[in-house]
C-alpha cells in the first residue's frame, strides 16, 4: 500500500500522540511517520526512546529539506504555526497545521497566500468536524429543512481551569507566549464549528473579562453577540471559571428548535413552519403543533485520526479535504473580533476586519505583558485545547 510520509514538527503532547496513533496503534493505515523534529533536546531524546526507527531533527528547516517526507504536521505553539507552514510550502511539502491557524489574522492571511501559491495540500486539525452530530446540523442547515435560522445560542463553559493550571507552565495565559486565553486555547474548535454550520457572522459585539477568576492577563470569561445580514442573531458564551459548566447548543428556526446537550440531539419540530402558521392562524394564542424528535446520531467521529485519514486520502487519491487549512482564518477572525470589540468597545464588521489595527493592539498587549517569557520552552505545548 502506498503511504503518505509524514514529518511531525513539534514532539509535545499532540505530536507524541500523533506518532503513537499512527506508528504504534496503526490507526491510519495509509500514513507513516518518517521524521520527528523538536528544538528541545529532552523531547527529542524521548522521541528516540519511543521511536528509534524514526529520523530525528533539532530544527524544522533540516526536516523540511531532508527529503524524508512528502507531508508534515505543525504541532508547535500558536504563534509559530504560520511561519512554519509557509516554510514547509516553500520546501514543496503538503501541510497540516494544528489549531488555531495562528494568533492574529494578519499572519494567517500571509499563510493562506503561501498556500495559494503552492500546488500542495493544506489542512488544519479541526477534528471536531468529524463529529457526526455537528455534521448532521450542518447538513440540516444547508438543506433548508430548518427554514430561516432565527437565533443561535451556544453556552460552552466546560473548560474549567483552576489557578494551579495557569501556574503550571510559564508560557500559559499570557499575551506574549500564548496570545490569549479561553478563545485562543480552549475554543478554536467551537468557533470553527459555528462558522462551518451557520456561516460567518457579519457583526460581532463582545463583553469580555480578563483575569476575572484568576491571576492572569488574558480572557477567562466571554459573552459575544453575533449578527447576520439576514436577521439571524447569536450568542456565544464561554468561560474557564465555571464548575461543572455547560455545553448546550440551541438553534431556533422556522421549523422549531434544535437542542444539543449531553451528547443528545433533540429536534422540537413544528408540523408547519412558524412563518406559514403565522399567515394562516386566526387564534390569539394559536401555536403550531410541535413534535419532540430525538435525532439518531451514532459515534463521536474519528477525531484526529479521522483528519489524518482524510488528509492521506486527499494526498493519495485527490479527494476533497474535510478541513482545508485556508478555512482556519474564519474561526480566528471570530476570535480576533471578540478580542477587538472588548478592547475598543466597538462592534466589528467581520468582512472589514481591521487586521493591521488588531495586530498593533496585540503588540501593545505583548509589550505590557506582566511576565517575562523569554526563556519559555516553546515546543512542548499541547496545541489542541487539552492543556
């Protein structure tokens, strides 16, 4: 069987996990890891102990130029994603990047330009797109069977992280080394899923607390209001300071209401559209008949392995990617817009997002960062929200 030859850039928690699932557990039959890179000698030694048969490099450039790989995954801290993706394209390699696409849209736009100039594949590890429940919602929205989407509300506060978590790594929870808090760390998958299922909001207004629950400088409590040109509105609420927290997605539409909670999807389905009922009804308190239907959804999807399988199939057979890397700009634009609105008190038009101004505001945050992060080990981060 022909296999994709994958280089793993960053042997932190996620990089090590990917090597294990591909090489030890054989979960991606048409892919093999042929090279590992890490700038930390200790991490590289650990890779040697676990995978002595795989070539090792102490810098990404040497791995890219080695000729041992046709594809790479970038599994390093957030700020370094775009730079390494661009360099990989310059070396004629297919690329998957861990989420988020980057920390600020300006650098991700440059990354997408490099992808457009290359004839290589570009993917992103948005593994939640493999979840059949969210796939079902997306299909129902796109088919039109829900009618007009009136309101979307997602409360996702199951990210509890105590002070000990923030204190456990010198790179955590600062503008200088992580680039944000709950939005950039825990929520990239959900922000991607939002735009993937419902499309990009046109306007965003946010109310954000920075260090509300913890001694940190980044956000730990977020409420954002989304507006769409077609009249749809949305609220997105997230926090790292609530226990036990909630994960509830509610979609109000002409045909009723969908609620996803506790891994169950329920469609409160109107027999006729509310708009049609409104035209026909003559009773002051008349309501359309509504059925409570549990939508059958099996499994949780193959998550990271599913993205790797999908990417390998695209490399070998030319299939369409489930999670194209170029789409990483969308969820990040939502994240940056929430930050920008909170910093300035303005409502943000996402189609005219002020990329340069946001970058300058972020640089000011970095300059005023409370903690010196110059000696941070930047390769050992778990880049998939499981810190």
